[in-house]
């Protein structure tokens, strides 16, 4: 019984020695976890802000691409109209040169 009492006394001493230290370690671990979670939360908030900024930029780029596509379509239509007008004027220019050559030939024949 005496041995049992000594063992119990030693166990109580060990528990009293470890319990406060364990409690301090737990408090330190909890404090560390809280600060880590706080940092993580702020990082996610900054990341959320960056994602929101990028979303606005992507939306603007998409709108600008749509505008550019419309302008390209308009430019192509205008170039096609200009080509047709040049092609139609080509016949007029050829006719004018033929008339000029005929006038020059007649002028040389008369003069």
C-alpha cells in the first residue's frame, strides 16, 4: 500500500507539473493559430479585391474587342464600297483616254 501511495503521489506531482505547462502551450498554440487565421483572412480579402479588379478589366477588354470587331466590319464594308467605285470609274477613265487619243490623232491629221 505504501508503494501504491508513493506512485499516486508521484503521478499527482507529474500531473501538476505538466498540466500548467500544457495549458500554457495550448494557449500559445491557440494564439498562434488565431494570428495565422487572421493573416489568412486578410490575404483572402486582398485576393478578393484583386480578383474583382481583374474581373472589371476582363469586362472592359471584352467590350473593347466587341467594339473593335464592329469597327472592322464597318471598315471592310467601306473598303468594299471604295473598291466598287474605283472599279466603276476605271471604265470612265479608259473612255476618257480613248477620247483624248482620238482628239490628238484628229488634231495631228488636221494640223
